[in-house]
C-alpha cells in the first residue's frame, strides 16, 4: 500500500536518486545478510508424486476416460488442454534463482550451476539442463601452478555422452564441497572457496531486473553475472573466465539444424557472440546474446562457433577448451565473423572468454550478460502479440545485443533499487529468519510461472487467417507516413512490414471488440502498461486462473500494482462478455456454454487467451460459488491498495453485475448463497452442499465489499442495499458456528463437521480490505486456534503446514483427495488470517511448516518449485504452482490496512423505501442473469427473449428457454397431492417472476384442494414481511386470489 508516496513493503516510489547514491556501497562479492543456501555437492530429496487411493481411482475413473479422449481430440487439432496427467515430467530438486525479468520468457538455473527449465514460449517447459551452457575458470600462476574446471559439479547425465569431441572432454574437476550457493530472488551468489585454486576465492553474483514498481527494465529478458576474484596468494594469478552457450532453446532443439552464430561488437567495450536459433514447429525465432565487458585490465575474446555434437566446419568443443587452457584467450583463433548454419542432427555453441591478471592480495571484477530476444508471443489461435520489452527495443528480433549491452551498464542501478526494497524486511529482527528468505524466493513464480507480458497492443493474425476481408496495402489508404520507423526509411522490407501491420490492425479491430481486453476500460490519463498472463502451474495450463489468483494476487498488488489492475480489468471485461459457444464437461460429458453473462470466468483461456476464456472444463464454473465473490473482494482490495478511483468507476458495473448474478444461488431468499452438492469452488474434488464456511464466508465479505465499493464510486443507493444484504447474510452465516469453529457446510452429512483450514477466507479478505470482520473476534480466534491445534500440529508436529480437512476426532478427513492434502498457498493464507487476528506467533509457526516441507535442507525438495499440494505421505501434486505466492498476504497483513471507521458504518443505514426501490432494480437485473433451472445447464443458445404471451414468464439472458409442457406436467409428489398442471404452472410463475422461493412450499400447500383460510392469511402475512416492491406484492396477491378462486371452484365441482 502507498501512504504519502511510500510503499510500506518496499522502496519509496519515485525515489531513484536515493537508490542510485548507494551503488558504490554495494559489494558484489558479498551475499545478502539472509539467503537460502546449499552446498554445490548437496543431495536434496527427489520429490515424490502423489497417488490416488482406490476409492478416489474409482470415483475419478469416468473423468479420466473422458480426459484421455479430450486430450486426443484437442491434440489432433493442434490445441492444448488444461492438464495432461498421462505424460511424465523430468523432476529434480536442484533448482535455484531463474534468469530474466517478467513476461519475456524464463531460463532456470540450478544451485549447482546448470541452466535448465526452459520456458521461452507459452506453455512449453523443457526441464532438462543444456549441459554445454556453463561458466568455467582457468588459473595460471608464475610458479607453474595451473587449474581449470567447469564451475559446476560433474552431472550423471555426462555419462551418457558418447561423442569424443563433446563437452565430456572438458575438465569437470569441481566437487562443490567448499562451494556454497546463496539465493534471495532476484539475485543469487555462488561462492567458490578455494575451488579450484586454493588461493583464489571466486564469487559469481547473478542478478535479473525484477524491480518493484518498475515497468520498463522489469520486462527485460536478461541476466547479468558479475565475478569477483579475490587472490589471496603471494603471486599474481592469470585468470580466464569462460562462458559457453549452446544454440538451443532446451530439449532437442539444438539438433533441428539451420542455426547460426555471429560475433557482436558494441560500444563501451561490450562484445560477444549472437546465437541465431531458427525455431521449429512454427514457433518464433530466438536470438541469444552472450557478452562481456572489456576494460584496460580485462581482455575479451570470442569463439563464435564450436561443435558440441555431430559434424560441422567449426572447431570442436574439445579443441575450443584446449585453446583456452593453453593460451588463456581466443585471440589466436582464426574464425569467421559469422558461422555457417548447423546441419540437422548436429549441435553448435559459442563461447566468450574474459582474461585478467590479479595481483597478490587484490580483487578484480569481470561482468558477463546473457540476453535473449523473442519479441513475438504466438498462441495456437494464430494470434501474435508483442512482448512488453519491445516498447523499449525493436520488434524485429534484432535487440539481443542492445539488451545485453544495456544490462552490463545498468545492472548496478538495478541492484541498488533491489537492495533498498528488500533491506527493511531483511533487517526486521521481529521476523523469523526463514520468513524474509521464503518471502522473496517465492517470487520466482512471477518469472518461472510461464509469464507473458504484452505491450498492450491488439494481436496480429497471419494474412492467411483473414478470410474474405478486402484490403489494400496502398500507403495513402493507410496513412503510414507516421507509422514507419524513420531508422528504416530505406528498408523496403520494413516498409512493407509496416504496411502489413497497420492493415492487420485495422482488419482485426472488429475481432478485438469481441475479446475481454481490459485495455478497453482504461480511462483518460491511464497508462497502458500491457497485459499480463501467468499459468496456474506448469502442469495446469490455464492463464490467470482466478480462484487461485485470489491468493497469489497479493504479490502483484504490493509489488506491481499496475499489472494487478491490468489483470482485474481483463476480468471486469469478461464479466460483461457472453460466449454461447459450447464446451464438453469432463465430469458428466454434458455440453454447456463457455461463459455466460455475469459469471466471472475461471481463467482467461489456454489456446486463445482473452478471446476464448474459461478453458477449465472439469465442471461448469458458471455455477461455482467462489469466483464472483472473489472478484468483488479483489477489486475492492485493489482500490484500497492503489487509491485509484478511476479504476473503481470503470469496473463498478462489472462488480454490480457479478453480485446480481449470484442472487440466483440464494435458494431460500435468506440473503445467503448455497452450494449445490458438487465441488463448486476452488476445492474442485471436495463436494459441498448448502451454506458453507468457505463460499458462504466469501459471499458475506463480498457483500460488504460491494457496499464499500459503491461508496467509493458515489452510488449511495447500492451502498445501502448491499449493506442491508450483508447484514442478512452475516446473520445466516453464524448458524455454521458449532461452539469452537465453523462447520464445513450445513448439509448434515458426515463431513459437514470437518475442520476446514480455509474456513475463514471471507474473514481474511474482509480484514485485508480494511472492512469490518464478518465474524466476532472471539469466534475467529477460537476457529484459528482449533485449526492450529488440529490441522497444523497434528500434521507431523506442525512441520508440514495445515491439512485442508481434519475431523473433530483428530483424524484427517479422507472424504476426498483434496480434504487430505496440505495446500501451501492456503496455509500461507491461514497464517495471514492469524496475523490479522493478532495471533502472530501462531501464524509464523503455521507458515513455518511450509518452509520446513518445501525449502529446508531436510525438506521434500520443493525449493523454487513449490507445489500446490502434498498429502500426508509427503507426495506432491502440481509442482511450480501459483498459489504459494500467497505468502505475500502475510506481508500485507503485517502492514495493518486501516479499518473503516464507526462513523462510516453508521452512515450506511438506509430507509426502507430506498431499500425496496433498489431491491426491485437489483432483482430485475438478477432475473435476467439466471441460469436454467436444471442442475446441469443444457446446451442452448443463450438469448434474451420477450415475455411469453400465454405464460407471463420472463426469459433471462442466461436461461434461453421457457417452461415446456413436460415441465408443466405434475411431479410425482404433485400427483399425490392432486395438484393440477395449472397449479404447477403458477408455481413456476412464482419462482421465476416473483423470486418467491422462501415461501414456495407454503404456497404449494395453500393451492392444494381443501386447505383452510388460515393458510392463506399466513401466506399473505409472509408476503408483506418480505418487503418487496408494491407492484410485485400486488401481482402476487392477484395470483393468489386467482388460485384460491380456482381451488374453490374445483372443490365445489
């Protein structure tokens, strides 16, 4: 949050001069005061994947069969699916800080030194390391001592290499016993203590431009490696550092052929090699830049090409290594400026060497950079977007050299800003040591979570996808004089490309209007900082999964609030979008509309994000009970965090519509929504029925947030109305209280009394938004203490986090796969809730279980790949997951957002007439948003239909049907009571037009032949107390009089 321009969780906004002044004070060879550490030779536990119980296998078998068929069908179309459990992933436990900024692709790096987990394209993740990508060191002293080694312990994968000229011929002499890796995202330090030279200390500092509130450099695809060399020997040391890089994007891509390398020479002494990768399978090309800075003391030389495997005219990897080992540089190596293209089946690489002489008891610093340029983002829909960093560099794929150059010159400034951001947290002695380390390192996901950050422009299509649209590339028709870059004014190809781009933008304006681009909601003066995507997990391929973003979004709103608002604008646009196209559900095989008006989508899509939303197809998320409340709560929290009233005004209609949509799930008119007996919320294998602690609490909090939001935008009537509904729902919610905690749900089933770790999610967000608590403080503390003693401490003495469900007898709830799991992100959220309730020690002990399981040396090997869940057998589900970013909700809670004053609360009281008026309007909106009555909606084209002349029924936007003859037929129970078709028809009329669900049963009894007048009086009295608009009361009374008259006639007859 921002107060007087100061970020409570980081640096002062706009305080650039202050951070720049401390550049010279930073020692590049000194790690941060608190870091995550591993010896390079340490052997971490290899994560073990989860398995289903026999009961769960039987229950989920039909879904598995449908999923298998769905995967085959979509794969045949070249489309992706939400999850593919039938493929096996390469799993390791040696991950460290990844490379690059946000949204421009990611390259992982292990604490051992390997470059692995390649994510340069949407949804594609190549886990295995490319072993030729290494730093190496060569030391020579005047006394004849020589040392050489790759700065990475030998990998078992090396044993599989067979080519004599390959990298296995290099000197893999580092055992790593005296070398330590330090990580504090976005920086890492590897300290080589006397390896390989006992009198030479080498510190490699890795830094990427992840800088809070910086929307320029934070988008750059680059990392800088600064080597500090400390010579403690009595003689000078000649040291050469070597940076080798394969022309590969991970996997087997290096063998696809047609790749080439070339030398690069930049100003300021920056020089190196460019590796041009001609990507296969229709993916855009990538160019890498490997560079070092030459100074008076440092000599930089290049080997533009060497053969890693196969055949080529380039020097072999073995000979390249020998050249450096013998001469300390490539100065004697004759090589062309540009290499020939590689042959299919062969692999080539390049190398940059930096040589320096270090006097006795002296220090020298050598700086390298690695940049990659892949300006285009392509999805299977054939739409192409440009990445955010192209706003500051070229879109033509020729920016890698400039990015590498600028990073070498500017990384000191980045580090100053990162230091200033992290220092207050690192120096806070009230926090346990593990907390700041884990807080910052969990941010790895904003780089490695498949993130995409576009420049905010509309997508481009290929001309082949235009269809029958007529167009011309004539300059006069396009007004291109101001479009073409003057630096390319003599480049015909660039001129033509500019015309094509402009034409495509015009042709697809109509197409973009059908998207959920939140940029359409930008107000005058708002900056378009682009659009942001991140995956639910590297195994769960859905963009911006909203029920999970509810937890992880605290990281964005604290560190990059403009990106957070961009995500919320997209969802605000999506609420108002209706997509009648059909998709097949996996749980029952039914076909439903992809997204209906008023429903918050589960995600922004897979294959065509922003255009084809709601890729999730396990259940119909239009019937989920948590998405809409989560939308309202996040919107209000973001308004509180940013103070952006223009944003509030822009999204307010979506907030109102999303609340009206939920009205249909209040089955009995008591103000509280009810779950419908299936997993209709984020716990999507854990069924829930009736009023529930989780969804019900979110609904109560959302009503209060909607009222507060209305106050911000100046809608007094809605403010009062939602406040009134909040009070009603809050009273109903208390019925779940059993004396020590809130029951899982009100269904009365065996699992209804389960102690859910996440039962106070609504209370958590109410506190986080500065709203009034939805439950009494004493009840909240009692429930949290219950969760702590049962869900936390009974799980391996609190060393695993909070299990989702625990029975009152102290046994884990095994009613579903998810009830018996520990969710890392939920545990962080529970800890945040505890902080809000002043249970600070309990909070850190609870969250400490996640550190023990995921990040500690004795843990389960989840570092830098925190999974969604693990079970009681320490088996993980879904590594590298979004929800653990919820640790930033703890940091948010520690800032104590201000609570609404009592004066503001009392002003929310409203007169009854005003409430009735707003209820009438709200009900009309809600009635038009209703889904079909059927529990499973039918696949019917949705449209707004007029009132049917013979029925009096209004057909809602989301209904698409009227009452049929079959529906008018008496039910079995009606036949028993001799209720006529006409009576059943009127019952539908009552339900649909009057929203009279609370009294439907009573009126049905009244309609039966032979009932006395007393029943009629009771019904009329209930009608009066229901506080409906006068017109509706009169309509209902007329209906009842006709019924009574008809009933009496039937009786007399």
